[in-house]
């Protein structure tokens, strides 16, 4: 029996279309090898959508995504759209699709590959073997909290406001994903908050503690976000799974990613309670090298592997893709961003 | 003419009292050398204050601080007080004194000393010459914004809330400090925000841009906080002066501090529009090594130097202290936290 999946592709902006094209080719090969059938449909998001439809997230795109089994996104944004009002910015499209699909759990691995360890700005002995999974809450916190805006007070002074808020159920559902993720990894879960200052963090910490008894095989610890930023730099090997809110997760997952020195390699998965999940590289749209066959497509290819593993429950196909990526590195092929001496320079298309 | 200064000492908890004692000794020597006169008075804060008075910030402490020319704080906190309700936590005392003295500008240098470069977890060529000043807003933002708390909704569900807010005047006064700081340094100011998501950041960015024309000798750039966390790891040398809000400053200044690998060396200054300023090391109270003559007192000593430079306008005395610290390192004396081969191990008292 052939498993059939419909996949919505959101190539987006900058290098998005070219890394997506390579990834679709990889998926076609995998389909044959693993007896899967993919039907692909494209949709607009970000700058590309603004240019074509005057909105970064057309309703049609949301509909297409909702009807598919998984969404593969490349990258959004670029200088061209940087000065538009917020509701017309590419980022607003990204936040919109996360909210529309209820993608509350963002999984961001930061893994040091032995082949690329020299790319790290950290000493080899500090990063060797680093394998961190950041579980970031993605549809709550200060990204979506109300009230927000820029208001003028009675005295006529402007005041900018955002609200960082979490309800118990929002915390519990991301905590569940995090505990289960830690269970499948080394069983260590570090929850990051700022409970010494923030009430919302205190509730976060209380809930994590309350849920810990359901996961006796997971060792739960807590760390303040400032200390976590330090410890990631000082000794990243101490971490296995990290769980944190939307804003702290944005910051820490990028710091963790940069420990590897090769963010052109890092995928991510955004999951809701049901399909479809959304899968995208951690890196941006790199408008400066777009269309020059220079982009590293591997984070996008690995995002497709995450899609197979976490979104479509096809772990064998995911394994195959990940092995293929490692093999390409073992053979010494490198795009410019990860190039090093003795390797063979290649473009995005290989 | 002898300049006379009254200084309130807040030794606090853990290693606080011992590093403070060493620092007072240093100040006494400097007073003689530079023809200054210091009158010292001690006051309680943090855990020490909780134990003695049941509050982390007694009114008497605030009064003593207000009446002095400068406040020297060591460190607060410890496991012992970790599970008290928020209003009785040591941290609440620290936040309280910042607010009471109107200390809106927090200057946190992260400088790599050639003598200690091996302590960094980053490669030598990445951190060599790093010299960053983080200007962190300290009395606003999500640390103090209202409403905050844990509320129960109509459906009976708990919701934790904090508010990140800045008014134009709050932004303008920290921006002024930041531009002036950059002017005295290399003239490069990087403002860090999350303007692609947060309204409060958009107002922040707009104000920084509006003020830039008054400082034609300063080159202003903007960076998103997630990218800043990455860039600090990837290439910290690109930064000169960074200005950011309270929460982002908490996280990024700690990340920047850890680049040096020796946070036992890093001082900070917290300034209001008038005296007294407050000066404290970046590191914590290290309860595990308290009272064992193991603590590194140099961050506290360098905080006294910042006090002289930024708080009392005595740059010559500040220079002398900083030179003395470098000399101690040149002579090869090291406490345990910065010990390396071929150096001479010493305790807190030297
Ligand atoms: C582009 C931006 C809105 C987004 C975020 O902050 O979530 C990005 O930084 C990310 O981490 O996916
Ligand atoms: C102890 C804590 C409240 C404090 C803060 O978050 O400001 C500390 O981390 C600091 O940076 O001085």
C-alpha cells in the first residue's frame, strides 16, 4: 500500500524558491525509494504574497495549508518589504500561518555535526557532541498577547505596549510535548523562564513542576533565561531538551543554532494538535545571495526530513534523507557558507 | 582640597561580604593615593535583610542610599530564600532599590582581557579584542509594566500576565545615555529590539531613529534580539555599544559577559539622572563557595572603579584601580575561577 500525502509548498522569498526546488527533487526520489506518493501544491506567503495580492498571507494560502497533510515553508522577508506597515510585513504572514494552523509547538534542534565542527566559533572541546532540542511555545506569549499597540496617554505621550501572557492550558500542552520529547531523547528537560521577575514565568514554572510527576523518567530542571543564555555559551553540552516560551525560545534557539556555526544546516518543525504541521529551515531568506545558485539547501532538505518524521510519521523516509545529507558532507561537498579547506565547492543545485 | 564622598555599602549575601571587604580595603588605599575621603556606611539588602527584618529592602536602606553619593552593592540571593513568595525574595530587593533610586541606565561592559583570553569558550581569534558596552534600560519594560500578576478567568483558568511597556520619555532618556556612551567609545551604536513582532519595539526603534540626527558622529544600526544573540556568538567583534530594553538587556548582557569566560571579572554601573548611582558585579552571590576565601573579588573591585568613573567623576582614581587589577593579573595571581597553568593560586583576600 502506497501512503499518499498532499503537501503545500510555501517557497516565499529570497533563496526560498531555489532551496525549495532542490528539496522537492529530494522528496521525489524518496517517494520512489520508500513507496510514498506526494502531491505538491504551491501557495504564496510573505513578500511574494504581498507583491501578488497585497497581503502577506492570502486566505487561499491558509485554505490550501489546512487541506494538506503537511506544509513545507522555505523563508520569508527581504529589504524590499522592511518598511511597510506591520500588517503588510512578511513576518506577519509567518505569524499568521502559525496562528491559523494552531502550531503551538516549535521544535528546533541544534546539533553539531562532526563534519562541520570547525565552523563553530566555539572551541572544539566545548561544542563536540552538542545535541540540543529547543521546544519553543509558538502561538502564545508576548507574540500574541493583548492588549498591544502604541497608545497616546492623557498627557499626550506615546506608550508602546505588548502583553506576555500564558494560560494554564497553553502551558500544559507545550509542557506535554516537551516532556515527551525529552523522554525520546536523554530524559533531561530544562525549562527556561524568568520566574524571579515575571508572574507569567512563575505560573509557567508551577505548571511544569506540577506535571513532572507524570514523567518520572524525565529529570526536570529550571533555569533563568539570562543564565541560560550564558550557559549555552559556557557549556552547551549540559543541555538535552529545553522548553520555553515564545520570546525566550526565539532568542535561545537562535543562540543554540549559532553554536553549530552552520545555521544553513538547521531545520525546524512547528506542530499543532493535528495535521498539518509546518516545517521550515531556521535560517532566513538571504536576499543578498538569492538567485545565484549559492544557497545551502540542506536546512530545507532536513526540514523535509522533519516533516516526514514529525508531520507524516514516516521515520524510515526521514532517516534516509538525513543519511543522504550526512553522506553529501562526508563526500566533502560544501556550499559557500560551510566551505572549508580540502572540500569541494558546490552550488545550491549541487 | 580633599573630595569627600559618602558611600553606602550593600554587602548582601553569599560571597558578598568577603568581596566587599576586599574592595573597601582597595578604596582606602586609593583614597590615600588620590587625596580622597570616603565615609562608608553599611546597609541591609536581599537575603541578609530578609533574615534580619523580614523584608528584602528595608526603608532604612533606601534612606541611607538616597543620602549617599554612591552605592556599592555586592551580590544578593541564595537557595535559602528561593522558595519565599515574590515580595520576600532577595531579587525583589534589588529591583526595589533600582526603582527607588531611579537607576534607569545600566552599563555592562564585556571586555576580553588578553591575560584571560584562554578562559573563553570561544576561539581566540573570535574573541580577541572584544570590547562591548551594553547599555540596558533598567527601570522600565516588562520588569515593571502594569498590569501584571496571575489572574483567574471567568472559566476558572489561571493566566499569568506581564506587560512590556515603554513611553517615549523612558526611551529617549536611555537613548541619550547610549548615544553619549557610544560617542566616548568607537561611535557605533547597535539598538536591539524585536520590532518585527512587538509594538513596543517599534516605538523604541522609531525614537532611536528620531534621535540619531542629534548625534551625527554616532553610527546607529538596529538588530533583532534573536539575531543579536546569534551575532554575539558568531562574531562579537562587530559590536561596540549596544542599547536595549530591560529584558533583552538582561539576556544579552549575560551572553556578552560569558564570551569573556570570566564573569568573576565583570563590573556594572546603574545610573539615574542624579547621584547616587549603584555599582555591582555582574556575577551572583555564589552561596556554594561563600565564606571559604575562594571568591574572585575583582569584579567587585572593578565595580568600585566604575563607581569612581561614572558615579563620582574621579577618573584618575578609577584608572588607578583598573591598572592595579591588570597588574595583579600580569603578575600571575589567580583565584580558582580564572586559574590556569603556570599561574599562582590565591584566595579572595589575596
Ligand atoms: C521572523 C520572525 C517573526 C520569527 C519569530 O520571531 O518567531 C523568526 O525569528 C523565527 O524565529 O521564526
Ligand atoms: C536578579 C535579577 C532580578 C537581575 C535582573 O534580572 O535584572 C539580574 O539578573 C541582573 O541582571 O541584575
